[in-house]
C-alpha cells in the first residue's frame, strides 16, 4: 500500500480558503481513495525555518512515498516524489501590494518546487498561464481540481431580512480585493435604489463607510460572521459583489450560489465552472460594476436565471469530487514510479 504524506499545516500564513481546502480534502481522502495509506502532518509553521528541515526529515523517517504539500509553502529541502497545491500567484502578479520579502521567497522556494514537483494542483484553469509564466512550471505537470461549497452552505438557510435590501461582499480586505471599486459602484447608484452594502470583517476603512452612507443607504461592516449567519446573509442578499483584481477559485462564489444568491464579479476572479452563472465587469471598473448591479436589480427574470444557473453549477461541485480527483493525481505519480 503506497504511503501518502499530507502536509496539512495551517499556520498564520494560511488563508481561510486555503484552510478550508486542506481540512476538507484531508478528511475525505481516506474514504474516497482507501487504496492509499495516509500520514497527516499538522504541526509546525508554514514558513518556519525549522520546518524547512524538520518536515522533510519526518516524512523520510515515516517512509513517505508521495508527499502532497497542500499549499505553496513547500519546504526548501523537500525531496523524493512530491506534488503541491497552489491556488493562485497573486503575490507575484501584484508585487506592489505585498511585503518586499514575498517575491524573493517565491523565486527561491516556490519556483524551485515548481520545477522539481511531479505534479502541481491548482483549482482553476485561469491560473495555469501564471504558473507557467511566473514560476516556470511545466504545463504538462499541472492538474486542475476545482473546489466546492462547504456542507454548511448546502442546506437552504433562512434569508436574513434587514431594514432594506442589501448587497454583500465576503472576504478579507487586502489591497488586491480592490474594495474601493465596490464602494464607488454602490454609492453611485441612482437615488431610487435604496439598498445597503454589507461587508464581512472589521470596519478598517478609516471612516469611508460612514462617508458614503446616507439616510437611504448604509454601508455596514459585519465583523466576524460564523457559517450559519453567513448562509443567512447570502440567502437574503440581492447579490454578492466581488471586485477583486484576481482570485484563484473564490469559495464565496460557490457558497453564495448554493444559497441562491446571484454573483457579480470581475472577469479575472470568477472561476471557469461558474462563468455562465454570474454577471461580470472588468477589474477597477466601478462604472461597469454599477451597471451590472442596476441590471440585476431591474430584471427579475435575469435574477431568476442566474439563481438557477448558480445552483446547477454548484451542484456539480463537491469536496468528495475534489478529493477523488486529487487521489487520481496520486495514482498518476505512483504509476510513473513503477
């Protein structure tokens, strides 16, 4: 029985979406692909110097035959047959938004891993070009394995009802999310649209939400929201609006669609399985975003069609499928070894 090592470390550099991916796939692999023996490694920091050496040594001691590093934080001294998952290369596409140490790390460690890996898993085909161009990956080694909504979002929630209809944005507030585009689009809607804007996370906008609010419309930071409340917010929203410059897959899209919430997003953030189920606008284009919001609010038939397409698209996605397709990549590597 082939022994698979799963690097499931979720240190402080692991995003909520990456953590979800790691936890969901790790939990399902033994059930969907029982022909492998799994060893799961959860201890340690993803960028800790000790872990750069300690994790490969533990895997060697445990006689791991195929190692799966489930994020881009591959140890510099990773050896043997391994693959890794990388959902996007946002850090290299938008160097100006991140610490100056990020680019050297990617070029010294992640590029090296891309060259040495037996396979690279990514969650959407839009990322392939970046992996090839920015990391020098061999396109023949890249496999696309889509993500899915979590179970908490598969049961229809009771819609949240606020004092007015509302749009929602879910995610962190990092610079590449380009939330000023959303704030401009929402606040420039004609006065006849009395609709609020809810944003997950803290009010770290320096008073901008208050400046753009009025008696007719309010911009509200929701703070930390658990899955149950988030499902209700999705179910009651007029739309999820996502102005990010780039996304790898975008779990809020599938979560929202599973709850019957239409999605309006940038052309560079919506994943391939959902392209026919969303309205899109170009990155940084607040006017284009505003036009799509108006279009949706004014057209009930369009809204109904998007809800139906969204539910159909997300019904084809599941974490069991993600785990099965991941295991299929393991089988490729094992066959090559033989």
